C-alpha cells in the first residue's frame, strides 16, 4: 500500500468507527438483546433480595469457633458468679453493687466483653453484634453463674437474699415493670456509648468501666421500689436459690418483671443508640 493510501485509510478509520458507534447507539435492541437485559435486571433484583435476607438472618448464624464459645461460657459464668456473690454481700448498697460490677467487668471484660447480665447480651444481639446462638451461650453462663454465686454466698455468709415484688394493684405492677425497663435502658445505653469507638467517652479502660458501673448506680436509683435488679440472671438465679433456701416458691410469682422489664429496656437502648444517639453526635474519624 502506498503512503498516500495509508494516510487516507487512517484518516477515514476514526470516522467509520464514529459512524458505527452512532448506528449502534441508536439501533433498536434485538429480541435476544432485550432478553439478556431482562435477565440482567432479574439477576440484580435477586441479588438485592438475597442481600436483604442475609441482613435479616445475620444475627441468627453464629460465626464464632467453639473454643471461643467455651471460653465465653466458662469466664462469663465466673464473672457473673463473682457479681452475684457481691450482690448478696452488699445487701442492697448501691455503691458496693457498682464496685462489684466494676470488679467483675475488670476481671473478664477482655475475655468475654464482661456482660454478666442477660439484658446486656440481649442489647448486643438486638444491634446485630452477636448471634442468637452466642447470646444463648451468654445466658446459660449468666444464669448458671448467678446460682453458683448464690451458693458461694450461702456457704460463706450463711443466707441469700434476692429482689422481691409482692403482688399489688395493677398500676404498681406496671410502674415496677417500667422502672426496671427504664433503669436497664439507661444502663445499657451507657454501655453502648462507651464500648463503641465512634461514641466512647474515654479511651482509658479503667475509667470506661467506671462509667459503666456508675450507670448501674444511677439506673438503680430509678428502680428503688423493685430493688433495682436490672438483671434477669440475678432475678432468676438468686430468686430460685432463696426459694429453695426458705421453701417458699410464692416469692417467684412476679419474677416476670425482673425478666421482661430489663429485656425491654435493653432492646430499646440498642435501638435508641443506633437510630437516635449516633445520628445526633459527629462520628469519630
């Protein structure tokens, strides 16, 4: 090919490409191409549905190895037993209760997170931070630890006492339920604020535990009529042990308040933290 023809060919080639692009751009898709487009849209919609389903089932599938679950079971039981023993020994003193909680979290916090409370575990489950199976492992450890702590207190102190609500007018029962829920709400909200890096009040571990223990102190102030349990494991574990001790099972008739009140407050705390609190404060970089 001569040099003139070569130059002419290279000058015409971009124009031919441009013309072909314009033809393809405005060309009506063939039935086969339309079929592929429909399939691509269906595929995208299916992927979106799968993603939504995965998010809904996220906290029902456990991803922790069994070795870690066993470690949680053992250490959470020990920490809860220590706290239960402290509750009995404190005899309702708010300051001493907060001190024993501080000690329990300090001992096992880096191993299990230091929940020592089924309501706290429920709160982390509600925010999709632990699975349903892991939450049940925490619950088993906490109830077992509460009973073990009560047994230790019985052997050492000689008697176990537990929070108790006598049957009374319905308005008082509702007030007691709301008190347990509100107290647990405040307690769990401060836990979420402190344990999440974007909102934590301090980087110092000891001060952080102190803030959580102080939150328990103020939460109990709102529940003086119920004894400020804020912990289903203590309500159940200590209540069962004292009933065995005295042979009086009637005292458990209103134990539902110590179970569903804290659980309700904990679930509301996780939702409030995610939906309201985080949105109102600037996130840390």
